[in-house]
C-alpha cells in the first residue's frame, strides 16, 4: 500500500466566539474531509513540546516522522539552508539570517529592513568577505532572508543568536554557549572560535552594507537601508538515519515553504516540484494534490505540506483559516478515489488564531483507506475526532500507529 500524509500546518485551534464558539476547522464546511473521517479512523494528536515552551513546526515535524527531536534536531539553520538548495556537508554550521536596519548605535529600527526583496547585490558584496580558518557561504532566501553557512574544521553551533528578536534593542554580540553550559574543553574552544569568526564577519558586513550604493539609494528614497545581518538558529549538520532507513519507505516531499522542504531533504526524501506551490494562501493546492496522486506511482510515502492554515492563524485571521480549510477540502477531492492508498490528514501543532501563536491544544488526525474498518466518527474536527478509535496519541508515536494500517 502507498501512503499520502497531508500535514495542514497549525491545523488545530481554540473555540472562537465570532465563529459561534467553534474552531475554524469545526466551522468550515468540509464534506470531503468528513467523508474520509467517516470511512476511516480518527483521533487527536498531542504535539511534541520541549518542556513548557510552545510547540514549534520543525521539532513537531521531526516527531511526526518518528524522529525524537531530543536526539535528532539539528537547529533551524540547517533545515532552512537545505530548503533553499544549499549543499551541506557534515560539520557545517548554518544560521538563519535577516537583513535588518540598525541606527548608528546598532539599535534595531526594523528586523526586516522594510521587507527588502532585491538583495542580490548586497549578498554579492558580503560574499567577498574572507575570514581566516573558515569558508562562509551565503545564499539568498525569500524576501529579506538569507542563510549563512560556516564551513571549517574547528567550528561549533554552540553559540548565541545575534538577533535580539525585537526592534528597539541593540544587536547582540555572539557568545559561545559553552561559557554558560557544560562543554568539554575541545567543544568550548570550537564555540569560542566560531563566535569570534562570526563577530568579525558581522562587523565587516555591517561596514560594507552601510556604505553600499543600494542602501545609499534606499536612504534617498526614504526606504530603510539593509545595513545589518541578524543571525539566529545556528545548527550543525550531522548524519541522521534517512526516512528510508528508519521506516523502509521511499519518500517524496511536496511543500512550498523552505523549512519543510529542508526537513524533507535532510531526512532523505525526494523533493517533488509543483508549479505554483508557494507556501502561502495563494498556493496551487489542486496541483499539489494531483502531484501527490501521481507520485504514489514512484514513491511509497508522500509528505504533502500545506502552510497557510498556520500563517493565517498567526495573523489572527480565523475567517481566512476557515475559508482556506474549505478550499483544501474542495481541492483534495481527486484523492478520495485512490485504491490501495492510505490517506492520513493531520497537523503539526495547533495555532490559536485569537492568540496569534502556536498553542498546545491537541488537534485531529484521520487515517483512511478503501478497506479500513471505520470507527463512529462522522466529521473531521477537534470535537468529533475526540471520540475516535485512535484516541489521544503522542506525536512521536504517530508513525508506528500509521504504519500498523499499512498492510
Ligand atoms: Zn507548524
């Protein structure tokens, strides 16, 4: 049997008064998802969380694929780097980076430099910086974002963020985390060296950026100059067992957002391109579902990620989330008639629209195939799936459960 796992990012939500005390999923008209729920088995998923912190998309996806984030999480940088097509090597340290705007005292005016888009000439200029002992690779991501990769013998990801994550604050110097944590002598030396390299690089980059013709032009046009690199999420690339090695399934990944492509790629999934898959609400949903259907011919397991359910909720747009779920429902119709295919629909975590952030609420899952013995659930929603046969499942134990139905 083949498996299509559809992950609607931030699927779950809390009850919203303006939606007559329903969640966006409960309020949405979803005849096709309800059909799958009625003919399949359902339950609720408890997202993976580190202590009391809110669930995060990257660690939740790892848990969803059966990888314990405590062992296998690399940090955000490598997933982002991989997602934009950078070829990583074992030992590389990758960092997510924003072009930001600072004043003369290095206080942040805007963390996104007025959402600058055309950063190619800036990337080219800072790519010329050379620091002894490391190679620094830089690639443009979307909008104001780039990814930095440090490559060298004595580097470590045990370093702090330079980005204070807040406008109005001064940019931070990079420190080795080993000073505060417990590290061996060798790791401490590497972390100190990496912090020193990055601090030198960021200073040189600031000097180049503030004098760059594009930024001078932007200032004249009363646009914010992109004069500082805000780095965060350092992570070191190491080998982890591929999805195939772990589950014995040849996997393909269909996603618009870079992070999700990166996670898929690092787990050894084939990236399957879909024209118009953007990772935003305007994404080519129909194209993604049709491509997934086709990909079952060449792959055993298709991971199909849809992002905007989460982004709309993070913007507080619960009506938008409801309507987007309705569009997903309409466009996934071609999957309903698939034979010999397990269709799984779930989320990675809940995103509470009224709080505009990820939240710990459990969220639904359905597992369907044409010969499964259905439970009594009649609709796909938080409320209905609570009574499903799967019960409440911890996210890390989801893959073994799904594979039980893969006969
Ligand atoms: Zn997410």
